[in-house]
C-alpha cells in the first residue's frame, strides 16, 4: 500500500511532461526571427604603406552570409549556431609584380546564424 501515492505522483509527472509541448505552443508568438545578411569583405582602414602598393590594406575580414537575430512579427526563432569570421593578414614583399602577399589566415570572432519559423506552422 505504500507505493500507491508514489505511482500517482509518477502518473501526474508523466502527464505533465507529455502535455508540456502543447502548453508552450499555445503560449503565443514571440515575434522574434532573423534578418538575412549578405557575405561581406571588409578592408583594413589602415594601409600597409608599401612602396610599390601604398594603398594595400593590412588585412581583410571575411564575414559569411548569415541570418542575424532580429525582431520579426509572426515568427519564432530556430536553433542558432555560430559561423566563424576569417581574417587574412598581408605583408609587403618589395617586389614590383607581387607587392603584397598573405601572411596568415585565422578566425576572428563569430556571427550568429539563426533560422526563423512562421508561428502558424509551429501551431499546426
């Protein structure tokens, strides 16, 4: 007879866990989705100052195409993940035909890629 209250509590917990997704779907639409951002290549504001290429930038920052989190009525956010930004650094060679060469390629930070889903599609 000691195990009947335990079984009732377990049954109530299982019922709660099974009904939880339906309760969150009816909670409403948060109105938060994403905004598509194009891939960009950003040059360094400071030039290398080479004699043969005086305006060549010190580095380029390559940002991939992504979906940035932003308010968007009628949408709910999906699972986000990070995409790396790549920076390419350069140096002067002193040569006339090839005045600048890449020295290093590495990641420098990340951007968030977050898909969005229409709230009407989630409820149905």
